[in-house]
């Protein structure tokens, strides 16, 4: 049975002393737009977590299992050639990561003594277990071109192959970088880029992971559910269906579907949706099979069904041999029927129909099984949690500032919030220890009174969703406090249950 995260079984145990502990590092980075600030400011946060934390805890954003480690620079270069500016930007990211993560590299190489929660000293090593990022950033961090896979040796013409390609190990990438440096000087940007283009490299000659012990991009880049599954559906599966069924017909079919309570409806269709989120991607997926059934060839439908089965099965929290076999069969079923998509005209480009499968995320699906065997269920590495952490760690602190030196203000806000939280924890523990002998003298009527200190401590680790008190609203409506209330009232309550009727059933 494969379930939660663990340190990779691929780590060479003979390099770790007996009795030492592995403290698995989980990183995440993604450029985010600080929309609450003027000037369309951008931030590139680097988040840190531990693989040793239970996956159920780490996947809950309200528990703050991810902390902001650094804000990577978002620079604009003035070189006249665009590809050279991209090269300089990529190198700057790796240089920044190399500087920030240096203490973790030292700990991974020689170990470090750390105190566990009960005060015992442990000899710890810090390998990089997972780095959560979308596909373009994975290529940036792996040091490869966007036309190559960041985790395998496949290139753009091999992205649609049925069988998976060998993993792109750190040794292989470093050997190709050394070969490129031998043919051209890395300081001669344009000549070096010509050599790198032939070797499917992005021009970064000193990747941050080169001197990190037990670190391999083919291992620490797990499949990322939000971008690799749901965004892949939106960018490709849905577009195939729109081209084959027709945008008007597909929108009409979606408008007729009776959505269950709690699910999003698409009264205007889906072909013209703008600024959609991951939640919208999931909502459209739920009804795509019923919307296209009868309007597409059977093999086309079988290919779309197989991809959906693969996505849903791969998101399971636990796997056994039977489940893993079903995941593999679903992906092979897609490859068996995928030719029907091209035959029906589903693959369209800016210049007309396409007859190839140069889709990077499609190739990454081949490595889901290997990642599950290496580091557990892939659902624990989804970017949903880290995207939420961008709100709590970046956007909220930025909103509390005055739009001046916002990098420093974000760091100061987070530092002060953490100090206040640690102070509240310490004072709470001290008050419990000192007041333990006087608990018997307390008034029984005050037994259930909320403790303001507990509430203040729990506020930091609490969900951000607003809880509506329908009982209080019912009293206000019935007493006439709220003026111009529509009759008859759509909200009422019994002593134990509150009811609120929607305007549109």
C-alpha cells in the first residue's frame, strides 16, 4: 500500500551514517501577481516545508505547513536580444537559489545536529525530496530547454510516445552542460545559447542542485496535479472537444445540464470563459463526457474518457497493485485511441490542423507511476496549497503595507506575525502550568467560557472562510430589525436547525 510522503527509496543509504535522520526538504516557487498593489507588481516566493510532516497536515493551508523562505528577484534586463535576457533571468534565479539554500546543502553533505520536539539531539541530513513547480519552471530549474522534458531524456518530437523514456539524471544534465562549456564560453551568451539549443539546454551553466548531495531533478520533480492534470485538460482536452463538436453546440449542451446543488453551472457555456481558476477546470471536467457524447467518434470519446480516468485514479490518496494497474491501463488506453483525435480535427494550431503530439505535459504523465513508487501519492504535491500560501505569505502582508519597499515590508510583517504567535504559545503554556493547581476552584458555570488567549493563538491556525450565523439572522429578520425584508421570509429556524431558501431553486 502506497499512501503518504516519505523520503525517496532511491537514496543511497550507504552515504548516510547509521542512526542519522533524514529531514526531507520540500520547496515550491512560482511567480505571483500582487494584484492588491498598484503597478502590477510581481513577486517570486520560495516556500519551504518538510516531507516528514504528515501529508494530511501539509495539505491544509490553514495549518501553515509552508513558510516563506525567500523572495527571489524578478529583474528586467536591457539587453537588445530577448533570448539573452531570458538566459540572464534564468541564471539569476539559480544564483539566488544557490545562495539561499547553501545551509541546506551543507547539512545534506555533512549533516547537522538538530533538536527534535521533545528536546533530543539528532544527527540530521537534508535531502531535497520534492520541488513543486509548474512545467515551465521545472524546465528552468532542471536546466533544460522547453522543448525537452525536465525529468526524462525525451524531446519535443517524442512527447507523444507510448512508452516512457529513461529518466534525465543529474549526471546526464551536468555532462551535457560541461560539453556545452567546452564548445563555447558561457560568458559569450549568444554563442553559448547556440550550443545549448542543439543540446536542449536553457543556458544555465551552474544549476543550484549541482552540489546538493542526493539531489536529482528526475526524482525531486513530482507530478503536479493542478497544472499537469487540470490545466492540461483546459488547454488541450477541452480544446479538442470544442474543435470537433463546435463551440456553439458545446456551449448549448453545457447550458442544458442540470447542475447538482453546490456545483457550478455554465448557463453561457464554456468556450468563452476568461480568467478561469483551477476550480473551474475541475467543474468543466465533471460534465465533459456527457456534453460530448453522441457528437464525437467513439474512439475520440474513448481517448477523452481514458485521460479523465487516469487523472481521477492518479489523485487517489492510497494505492495498491490493483489501483496502480488501473492507472497504467487508463494511460495506455488513451495512447491506443489518440489517433482518432487528430483524425477528427481536434488538434488545431494557429496555422491549421496539427498531426503531432508535441505536448510537454502529456509526456510527463508517463512518469506518474514512477513518482508514486518513489515518493508516495502525488496528490500531496499539488500546488493548490502553495497557491493558497501565496495569499497568506505574500498578498496579505503586501496589502498591510504602504506600497513602498514592499519586499522589506512583507518580510517585516511575517517576522512580526511569527513572533506574536510564538509569544502567544509561550504565554499560553506558562499559564496552563501555573494555573494547574487552581482548576478545582473554578466556577462550573465558567467551564465552557471561551478563553481569549486560546482564541488568539488559534486564530493564526484557522481557516479564512467566514462562518455565517443563520440563527442570529433569523432572529433579526423575525424581529423586524432588518428593514425592507421580502415577504414571505426565506430564512427561519427551529431550536436546533436553521433553514435558508435560495432565490433561484
